[in-house]
C-alpha cells in the first residue's frame, strides 16, 4: 500500500498534547508490568486478593475481556475484507491493528494471572494435550496472533492476497479460541452456574459486541485527535457497525434471560441456584442489574434504536456503555462461579465467599488498559494513513 512505511505516518498526531498522553500511558504500562512482576516474585496469594477458595480474580476476568474483544475485532476485520461486507471496509485495517493490541494485552494479563507463565509456553510445545481446553486456548490464540501480525504486515506492504489469506485463518482460529475460552467455563466440573451451551453462544455474541463497540470508540477517537470530520464512507461503516452491535446486544440480552430461566426452572444443583441469586439479589446484584443489564445492554440498545444508529455521539456513548457492561459481565461471570463455597451447607461457613482485588491487581489492570490505549496511539501516529486506505 505504501512504497515506504514512513509514508503512512500521521503527522497531525505528533502534537505535544498527544505526546504527553502517550508518555503518561507508558507510565501506566510500566506500573502494570512492575506490579505484575512483583506478584510473580513474591507469590500471587501474597500480592493478590485471591485465596485457595477464590483462585480466579480480576486479572482472569480482564484477560477474558481483552481476549474476547480481540476475537470480535478479528472477526470485524475478516468480514470487512474477506467476506464482502463492503460497508465495513473502512474499519477493517484499524480493526486488525486493534485486535493485535488487544491480544498482546490479553497475553500480558494471562502471564500475570498464572504463577509460572514460562511453564505454559514450554509445556504447550513440549507436552501437548489435545483433550485440554487450556492447551487449545493458548495454541489457537497464539496462531491467531501470529496470523494477525502477518496480515497487518502484508496490509502495510500492499500484499492484499496474502493479507486476505491470513485474515481468514486468523478469523477461523479466533472463533475456535473463543469457543475454547467459553468451554473452559462450561466444561468445569464444579460451578453449576457455568453449565450450559448458552455460555458458548454468549461468548461468541459478546465477542462481536465488544469488537464492534471497540472499533467504533477508537475510530471516532482517531478522528477527534486529528481534528478531522468523519468521512461519509466511514460514517456509513460506523452505522453498519452500530447496527451489528444493536443486534448483538439483543442476542446477549436474550441469552442472559435464557441462562437464568434454565438455572431456576431446571434441575440445577443448589450451589448453582445460590450463585445465581448472588447476582440477582445478593452481593453482585448492583454489578448485575446496574452495570451488566441496565448500563451494558438495555441503555445502549435503547439509545441505538432511538437514534436509528445515525448519530455519531449516540453510537459512541452506546459503545462506551456496552464496553463497561461487558467488562463487569466478565468479572461477574468469573466471580459468581466461585462465590459459593465448595462445602456449601456446612455450619460456620459464610453464605458467600469474599473477594476484592488488591492494589497490585488493580495496578496491573490499569496497566492493561494503558497498554491498549498506548498501542492505539502509536498505531495512529506511525501507520495512521493505512487506516484510511482500508
């Protein structure tokens, strides 16, 4: 696409305010890496708020958030270029780049979620287990990230055929990785609230929802940073993405209702019902009703339907609300499966197990979000003109 990569630089993003924001975000990233390294050296049960009873915390849910978002962005990039959904083409290249940044962020969180990440890398290659969800999850996300890097490199060099090929491979592996992430929960033998095939549908719909929301937010932000009016074809692409997001909001809402209907009106074990009640009228009720349902699903869907996906500010606000709801939903999903004691019914046990993120965990999460925005700004600065070439 460009004879020289320097031709893709966006000079308008070399302003002093943008540089200061980039430097500030780099400090967030450094702080996150430092906190994660400290936890790895001292031990997770010392640095993190997790316990033996609640071993998965906010880092695990944040990993799921960024991994699922990367899947959605990868799919947006694929359907805009490979499958002929031409209205989305102006968002395709930016979606591919954002998918790379989101995947790198997810891997950073995964590395700090497990105590020996190097063993995961070593044994993933040295001792593959084809019956393990974790093995397929790490392998498929690894293949997806590699294909995304190659695809973006070929987009920069102008090799459209190779970029298309690797884009299709990345999309297929992304769906497989996303399903394995969902399977990691649905095939767990203990928490009944994670049972059910609805969770697989929820993960895939959530991926497309998060992907469309992310690409809308960052595309609008890119034009604001350039102080440039959004082009007509880009506006049309954003309308298409917002329509797709509205559809996914409806699907996620229906699947959420179906999950809880099945939970209460089927032969669900008592711990599963107790966990569901923790979401509906227990310690997670504010998260569930206030953020997941009201902020994350109903409000953005109503806003998009009211404005008929024509208003830029409305679709941007709806996307921000959907992302907030999606993040809280990932946390609630992970925590609700552990909130009921494995020895439920014994005397002198709390009804619900307590978990609250430690300072180190919150700093790592802050560093992860900093890395996402930092990567976005670097991309807009150094290859920003590529995104206008589709």
